[in-house]
C-alpha cells in the first residue's frame, strides 16, 4: 500500500514538472563571465608583475576563469530530477501526446554523430574562440564611427555567444553523454546556438545594405547611415529574435523522455511547443533566403558601381574589377556555402520532428545525419566571419596588423 502511494506521488510530481529558473540564470551568467574574464586574462598576461598587487590580481583572474569554466556543469547538475524514473514518461503520458509518441518510436542512430561530430565541434570551438576573442578585442578598441562598424561589432558578439554554446553541444552529443546535460542543452543552449546564428545572418544582411548605400548612393541622405540608427537596428534585431526564441524555452516544459538510451529534444516540447518550433523554423527559412537575396542584389550593384568608377577614371580596371569581384565572391560565397545546405536539409527534418510528415525510421535517421552535417557546416561560419572583417573593414585590418606587430595605430587610421 505505501508503495502504491509513493508511486502515485511520483506520478503526481511528474505531472507538475517544471524546470527551475536557476540553470537558466547560470547559463546567462556563463557567457558574460567568460567574456569578461577572458578579456581580463588577456590584459593581465600582458602586464608585468612589478608589484604584489598585480600578482594578486593575476591569481584572482585565474581563479575566476576556472570558476567560470565549471558553471555549465553546475547548471546541468541543478536540473530538477529525482531519479531516472522521473526522466521517463509513463505509458499514460505517452498516450496523451500521440504526435510526440509516434516521432520517438524511431530509435535514432547515433553511431556516427556521437563520435565524429563531437570531435569536429571541439576543433571548431578552439579555432572559433581564438579568432572571435581576437576580433572582439580589436573591435571594442575601435570607436563606433559608422553603422558598418556597429553592425560588425554585433556580429562579433553573436559569433562569440554561439561559440560559447559549442562545449555543451559536444558534451551532450557525445556517446554516453549525461542525459541531464542533454536536457539542459535542448532547452537553453541549443536555442541560443540557433538564435545567435540567425542574428548573425540578419546583421550580415544589414551590412550588405549599408555597403550598398555607402558605395552606390554615397551622396544620398539616408537615416540608415546614421550611427544611432545602426545601434537601434542592431538592438531591434537582438530583441525581436530573442523574443521569438523565448517560446522555444518556455514550451519545452515536458518531462524529459529517454528513448533507446538517448534523449530527443522534441520529447520535451508540448503540442504547442512543437507547433511553435515548426512555425519558427519556417520563419528562419524566410530570414535566410530573404537575406541571401538582399546580399546578392546589393553586392551585384556594388561590384557594378565600382567597376564603372574604375573604368571612368581610366585606371587598371581589370585588376580593380578582379579585386572587387573577389571581395563580393568571398562574402556571398561564404554565406551561401555555410548556410544554404543546412536550410535545404532543415525543412524535411523539422517535418519529421513535429509529425507533419510521416516517414520510415531509416529516412528519419538519414534526415538527422544530413541536418547534423549541414549544421556543423553552418557553425563553421563563426570561423569564417573574421575573413569578412579583414576583407571589408579597413580599420579592422590596420588594427589587426598593429596588434600582431605591436605597432601603435596612428590617429588618422582610427575610425
């Protein structure tokens, strides 16, 4: 009798399952602390230990960095569970949500993704963290004298945040990974990963529009070329995208269910959550293809304008034209190669996730592998964006050279 009562109480607790806000607070704290302490560590390493005060500060920075690095583990361990039984839905709960149940009948084949992709993401993380930390260091020592610099600074922040979510993805995707960490990744880290990617995409679109107005219409008066407007536009992109992503966090309120020894992110979503997830993915498709179209149009007009100006000035137009086309090709080419394959693969994968498209288990696994492969390709953009900074931003290029060669930047080159 007491056993039945205990079981009844457990199921009652499961029905009122609501993840605590504490892991979310830790997750928000982690990127901020890592960024601030990373900069502090960078500065302290360049200071000479000329006094005990500096020595103590250096040790304090080292302690803070180590403490920051254990925050993701702390957040994962604080996920509210009372045992493995609470992580698995009862048969009654499964029948209440036929859509999710049908999706999870197929056991996901992770023989490739659980081994190969954690290694690839680990390499990507190290390279991206170095490049984007250096880019952030340089950009935030450059004054925001133009909308172009404002947009680039926001791209750096988005790329850096996306980079900081990669370790959680590696740990949650690894074979034998802790399922509580996987649940935390599904609800918080993965959402931030995707949303920062689309924030970066939108900002790259605004950069192409800014370059068009700067080069093709240099004497036209446009509010978009004002620094204050650029700051407001950047803030609007962040607020809108984060607001649209918030329901993905809120509606992932179901008890985690382990299927075939692995937790599927969709098992944590309610019916409303699955509907929002599908609708938001369609919105992201519009964002990407719309931005790509804008970039193609803007950079086509830019290359045409630059070619005409060189031709009119009777300079070596062929060499100038090649340089211009190279810049256009790098920006648009990197954007298309990184993001287009993922957006082709994401639609059928999302439809099988939400139950809108019924497919064989083998097809579901094929869609999953295609999505994971193209997603990694999209993530490589955080390593390629610094190339765009070097190609397009003269101030960044000069500051980078001055930093690497330890030469002072002349006042004429600032801004």
